[in-house]
């Protein structure tokens, strides 16, 4: 097997794809998913394929590794890896190629790891299947492989199951499995899309380090242009199954030629956040004098400052003080403190974002405010009323004034209901107007969220992710609420759809005077929509200030670390 240095010196591309076309057989005939795709990937190179859902990027990658669905077929073109055309190769040949020549890191670690098999067992399967370990030494090699992927205490982790791992740890396990056989090419399909920015950076750093050491070429599938520009040497932009533009990463983002690429760059929040940030912060994020001099004040002082400033602009629709939630843990002496002494306000008609990593207490705080779970201590006031004391008719009125928009538009809508019934259900439950009034209200709501009336008879399965999220927004607006709690409402969406939803939320806020509590781990998105930002870590509020202050002069080291982890945070791209 050639060494990494020998690999990099190879003059010809490792992978050559020419005129690739992939069709899917459906009840309505063939769907042309990929047409005329040409791309090269050199030894040790990182190539990013970007585009929105349905653009053909994952289909192209799955065609390369020979893992198309049963109704998918390569109908034209060639896929040449190390001089061998893989199109039409028998399955026995492809089984030898997968793992040893081409590794794969799939998108969702929880659904791609066997939940009833130990992590070490799953890594061992790959090593044993390709003859890279014997039963005698496989345990040792499994531990070495997991340790190389950055998993601490690898020997103990190898004996654990996927549910005992965090999202970042599960993704490391998949990276370990993908690189276990030292492949020539690694395909990483959205490897960090479900992870927090700090975990995402850690994973990508580890992936970059391992592929560099092994001399492995990396095909990175992503919809995040900031990530692509930061991690790849070259970028391929796909739209509706075709490549519309490709070239050096910086060149593509600094001077996009195709209208679709220009739209992607303009909509990408990771790029937009950097574009809006002044030069002084870019120096700070790199560890300059501003970062060194900034000291984090006590959270109480910051909250008081935010409260005073917000009160001078408008009255507060929500006032939270000393909020704490403790969960008892069966069989353990110490309870788990999910939220500790959190205080903040939501000014009427404005947007307050709560940001932080998974497990920081963001969603628990939102669920307490929704009165889904009861706080252990502290107070929450909505429109001057104590939320904890609301019962009967008052609680019923409160639930009509506060509505949620959830993260996943695929699981938050009942698949058995039509769009009309989904939007009308809150109106029916609270008996708002006559049946004729409710039907008219549903139609007005569809207009508000820019969906055609023809959607009324459709089901969620017939809609795209962005359309589903618009339905969820229409449903939340049905009762004319004063406050909408948005829990990661755009994290599952592509950048173009994400941009549309964020603009829609802004338009609706201006039109109806809505107040938003916006829960997110994506600071780039938060920069675009929020007036105020509260930063949470380990259940505590570590910093709270105006959005401009948080992004231009972050005081807490944790906030600076979050900002520095935004993909593409050091890029200066003008569009």
C-alpha cells in the first residue's frame, strides 16, 4: 500500500467522473436525478459539493460508492477510481471497493449505527471484513482506531452502545469506521449538520487531521458554503441534478458567476454573519488585543443592563427571574440541574435569542415558559401575570397567546391530516368563530406565509421541508398570538429555504407586532434575526446583551468560542 507522501505525488486524479447520469424509476416514469456531471478529485484533496436538497449532490456521492437505492440506476457516464471504471462493476467488486478504497461517513449517526451493537463491535466488523485485523488483535486495533478519531478513553467507549454517546461522539465513531480501512477516498455526507458549532469545529478539525495524515481524499457533501470555503480546496455547485459552477473554493465564493451560486452565497447565514461583522471583531476572534482585554461581567449585571435598555424601548411581554429546573436522577444522590438562576426579558415586538450548545438549558427554559414543565424555583411573568399561577380560563387564554414553532417540520405535523385541517385545528379546539370564519382564516394564513391555496388538500408528505415549516408557522399564527417561541425553526432547512423562513418571520413580526423567543445553537442565524441575545452554558446565563454588542464585543470567553466556531468565520466575502 502506498504511503501518504507517495499518494500525494500521484499526477493523475484519484477519481474521475465523466458525464454521469442517474435515473430513479417511479410510478410516473423515470426521474432524471443527475445529468452530465463531470468532476475530478486528486490525491489528498478536499472537494466540497454544495447545493440545496434535491440538487443531486448526495445522489452523485452514492453513485460513486455504489449505494444507490434499489430504484436508482447509473444510465450513462463513467466513474473511474484509480484507473478502474466502477460503473457496471459486479457487487462482489464493489464490496471490496467499499471500505478499503472508498469510506463513507453518513449524515445521521443515530440512524446509521446499530443501536443494539457495541461501538467496538461495529468498528471491528469493518476491520475483519477487509482482513485488516484478526480475531486475536481486533480489540487492540478497534481501540487504536477510536482513539485516532479523537474519542477519549477509547477502551471503555468501545464497550458502550450508541445511545450512551453524545451526537459528537457518535459522529466520531462513524468517522472511525469510515477511516478504519485507510481508504483512498472518504465521502462525508453532511457529517456535522446536526451538531453544535463548537462540536462541529472539533469534528471537522479531527476529520481534516486524520485525512491529512492518511493522505485520504475527501468528498464533502454540504449545504453550508462557509464550511465548504473553509474546509475545501475546490467547490462544486449543483442545482437540479447538474453542476452549474465549480472551481477553487475562495474564487467561487468571492466571485460567483452563476445566478444560483450568487443566491446561495447571499443566503448563507454563516457567510452573511461574517460579512456584517466589522474588522475589529475578526481581530478579536483571532485572539487579538480586543479578545485579550475583554472581561466577562457577572451575568446579573448584564441582565440588569439588558433589562434597563429594553425597558427604555418597549414594555416587556415576558419577564423571567431566577428560573431554575432540577431533575431528580433515579439511583443517584445528586440531582441534575438543567437550568440555574436564569433571568431575562422579552421586549414586546422584538426578538430575543437564547443560544448555546446542546444541553445548555435552552429548550428546557422554553418548555417552562410554555408551561409544558414546571420550574423548580423562580418566576415567569407574561403580560404582567405570574405564569405559574395560571389555571382554568386564565391558562386557556395564556396558551392562545403563546404558540410554539418546533425544530423538525417533518415530525411536528400530523401526517394523517390535510394542510387545511392542520392549520384549522387550533381554531376548532378553541372554538374561534363559525366554521365559515375558520375556513376563511385558514386561507388568509396561507396567503400570509406565501403558500398557494392549492396546498389545502395536500398532506405533509407531499410538501418540501420549507413548505412544511411555513405550514407550522401558519398554524402558530392561527390564534393571533402575542409571543411565538421558535425552537431551532430553521436548523433542518437548506440555506435558501432557511433564508426565506427567516425573512418571513421578520415580515410577520413587522406586520403583526409579534414577539419572538428564538432558540438556536447557530449564531450565524441569530445574528440575522435577533435584537437581543442570551448566551447559556451548562444551564446558566453567562452573557446577555444586544445582538450588536454580542457579535462585536463578546465579553465571556464561552461566547467568543461560539463565535469563533462559526464555519467560515475568518472569510471576508462581499456579495
